[in-house]
C-alpha cells in the first residue's frame, strides 16, 4: 500500500507500506505475541495481533513470492535511477515538482517508475456499484483475457492484484484469530456494509470468499481462499492463475454434485505437475533477472552506498524465493495459521521490515536478519519519506524527529532538523547517523532542493 506522507503520519489504521518496507500497527510492543517485549506468550489472540498478521502477510507477499520480488526490484531501481541521474546533471529541483521541466531521462524515469509500480500494486481495475440495485448470488464472468469478473447485483468488480493481496491478508488474519467460515462471513458483512447495505463496498476483502460461501456442500472456505491466493502469488501473473482456478472449480462443481473441502481442493489443483511446472518456470525467470541485477550491482556496490543497500535486499529476496519455491512452499495444506508458534517460526525464517508500534520501531526476526538488514530497511524508509516530501512539496520538519522517532544523530533537535532538514545532507556517514540527511545525500538531492515560493519572494 503506497500513500502520501500525510496519510502515513496522521492515520493510525494498520497498514503496510510497500515502498517504505514498513508495517504500522497502533499498539504497544507488549500487546503482540511476536516481540521480545511481550513476556506472556499466551496473551496472543487480540485484534492488534490479527492486524499485525494481516500486515505481515503483505510483507511476505513482497519479499517471498515470485510476483512480489520483482515489484520491489522496480522500486529499488527507481531509486538508483534518481541517484544516477545527478552524475550527468546538476540541475536544481524546484518544488512543487513539475517533471515536464526536466530533460534528464534517468531523473524523470525514476519518478515515473515509482508511480507505475504503485499503480501495479493497487491494480484493481473496474469497480461498478449498484449494477442492478438488488443483492443477488455472486456470478463469475470469464470472458476477459487473464481476468475474472465478479458481480452480485450491487457491485461488480474485475479482479486485480489488490484483490488477491487483500483476500490473502484478510483471510490470514481471520484464521489466526481462529474464525470459522460462518464467523468470517459475519465479519465480511461489516467490512462490506455501506449505509446499512451489506455486500456493496470493498470487494477486495470479501467477494471471492462470499462466492464460495454461497455454495452448498463446501467447507474450509477461509483456509482454501488463503491457500489459493498464496499459490497465485507464486506465479508471475496471479490474476490469470486465479481465473484459471475459479473456472476449473466452476466446471467441476457443475459436473460433480459432491461435497468439497476447498483447502484440499486448492492443494490438489496446484499439486498437479502442470501447475508446479509453471511455478518453477516463473521462478527461474525472476531469479535470472535478480541474478543479472546483482552482477551489475557487484561492480558498483563499493562505489555507492545506495547500490550496496539494493544489493543486500535483492540478495535477501533472491534467497527467500529460492528456498520457498517463489512462495509456493511458504504456506501449505493444513498450515496451522491459528498457531502463534507458526508465525514466530516464519519470522525467524524471513524476518520483517520496519515495524512501527506505538511505543517502539523495530525489525523482527533472528539476530542475523536484524543485524544484516537493519540499515537497508531503515534507509529505504528514509528514501521513501524524502521522495514523498518532495512529491508533496513538504520541506519540514524531519519525519524522524517525532512521526518516526528513529533519530539517534548527535545533531538531533537542531534548528535544521525542524526547519530545513534537506540541508542536513553534506556527505554520507554512519557516524552520528542522520537518516534523513544521508537519504537526501544518497539520492543526489544535496543542495539541489529549492522552493519556488522562497525563490519568488527573494
């Protein structure tokens, strides 16, 4: 989920920021069973923990799936484009930013790549409300290439990537809270309700579950939908994979009037050699691209710290998809998603990005992950905040003072921190670490950010 900085800093709703690589949950560390600060491992099942699981699944989608890893690489590549652009141009950056004023191809492509990737992440295609005005059974339209369309009379949606991501994360949170299918359906009523009308909004969170729930002789729908979405994201075109499955299910259920365990049905479908071969083929394609990038970065990582950070996270991502078959093996048939121990083990295997809680900002995982990836994730958060401030013409204060209280610099609380944080960039240094100043410097914005308003006044 990628949003403006004002949303990030002022909205306490749980969210995962794909570009900043961080999770936000509005609770204290002791409120979740996944942090060292929690001394009671049995105080597990609360809504905050469910929210954390939901957002952590988005992180898993980002860094452990064949679909998600290339998305991050595009983000990382956009940062490199922006930083590299200043090797050939010393042009000042005037705010508010108008990209049509800049002829530097790398600079323009860096900013536009970010916009394109955000659009790809949130791709939801069409949503049409109150198609007929009456709630009807959900039906599927398979006529569009690589796309599944669902409608229930009140809402019609073309299934996109956001639909798949949110269905998986929502079901994962519910299953952690041990909700059965009937309880999930009740939750979905609240999510989808608008002005007293159920099932007429936010279809990305509930509509495919509801499609299966309306059927007779079907069980384990929540578990089946979760596993289905997980398998879909282990392929390069998840929307096509999902459409093919639902089409297969619809024909099967029409032909055979038998009871179906959806989790088992999904597992059997994706265990067939044809589907597993597609997973392997897509994984090999993505892996070869990451390896090519790593070879290129090997030549530059000692010359520029940004290249080094990209190299570390690309290596981390490649290692993840190599050991879990592009996400195919992360979750399996009969995974115990209600078990806190299951998620703790997952954290030890993959770790997390930056997790922002009410009383602390941490990186979870084993000691090696925390040590190795800490600077990478912290700096990527800083890059994200720098670029959002530029996008939104917001030049002060430094977000690491209060909104993200991560600053440990010996320059903390200086006048520049409050009134001109972009001037903190003088060189890259981890001594007296100034996260914001270092990010400005590494992106090439040192002494180049100018306000049109100030220039007009002088």
